[in-house]
């Protein structure tokens, strides 16, 4: 396993320009991270030229882009809206290729009526992934889904989606902090870990001992080791404290168990 850093951890710095996107890799390197995740929320320019500029900044910092995290929704009842999201994702695979990202985190969204999340939502998600697979295979990019609400608030529903596609190319992006229905958090995460291609290490608050107050990271990392996960554990700090300090505290905690 390798520690990585998501742009979302320092979202305020990116939004107000204190860390320009082309300087994120250098910032991350200074904090000890080489594996990087870029979230599309902070990308305004999708031109090939700008993507090459970002890639050059990563190369100069000695880093690698491991994932492009993408927001959106497969679950609209409007087929046209679903199709627009699929086309946006397909077009952004070019950006992922330029960045060198082997994974895209796809957001499933949620149905207008949550009662439909595990019926229509699952069906729409399977259709969406299968529509993307030809381009993903062509570009050698794996697609991952995160427990992030809607159909993906259930580990069982996520597995139904994965098995409705191609498990060589579609896997999970388990998030250690996001809720999962159906049982104990760790039991439900344990269903996702064997299919993990990328993992989010969420953090919010820390106790006096430096431990995350709501997530047992000794247990999470042991569970990942038990399934021989050897990918990236990308930090997503979402607490209310100063974000760079939150990243550092999360980094120091995870290093203790890796």
C-alpha cells in the first residue's frame, strides 16, 4: 500500500488560489506524497494543453496521478441527462490518459426517489458503466465506484453493479468514512475491499492520541492487508480544522499502521 493525497483534502486552498492546480503536485511532494488524485471539481480547463501542463507539474514533482475523481450522476430518471453524464465521462477519459491516471472514480449519484436507488439506480448504473467500457478498455483505464450515497450507500448494491459489468475493468473505491447501510461499517467495507482498485482514507476529527475519532484505522488497514490490497490509500480530509494540518495528522496516523 502507498499513501496518496486527493485534491479534495485542500479544497479551500484550490478554490481561493492559494494552491493553484499546477502547484498541487509540488505541495503534495513537500508533504511526502507522490501518488495523487485529482477531483474534477477543481478543473475548469479540460483542454489537452492544460492537462499536459498539469501532467508536467506532476512529473517535475516526481509524482504520479493515480485517479481522476469525477462528480455527476448515472441515476437521473431522464435518459438524456444520463447520456450527457456518460458523454462527459467519455470525453474526460482523454484528460485521464494525458494525466496518466489508471483509474477514474465514477459517481453514481442518486435517484429522485431514494426508494428507486436499489432498482432503477442499480440498473442505470450498470448501463452507464457498460456504455463506458469500450472507451475505458481502449485507453486502459479502470472505472471505480465509491460508497457515496444513492445506490452506492449499500455494499450489496455496489457488488450487483460490478457483477453486472466487467470485474476486470470495474471495481470499488471504498471510502472509510462514508456511510453504508445494512450492517456494521467494517462488515460492509469488508465486502468492498476484495474488489478495491483505489481507496479513500477519510478523516474528520482526531483525539488527543492522534487517532481518528470515528474510524478505526488500525482495523481498516489490517482488513486491506488481509485481502492483499497493494494500491493507493488516498487521503480525503473533510474535517473543519485547518486543512493542511488535517492532512498532516491523517498522514501521520496512517503511517503508524502501514
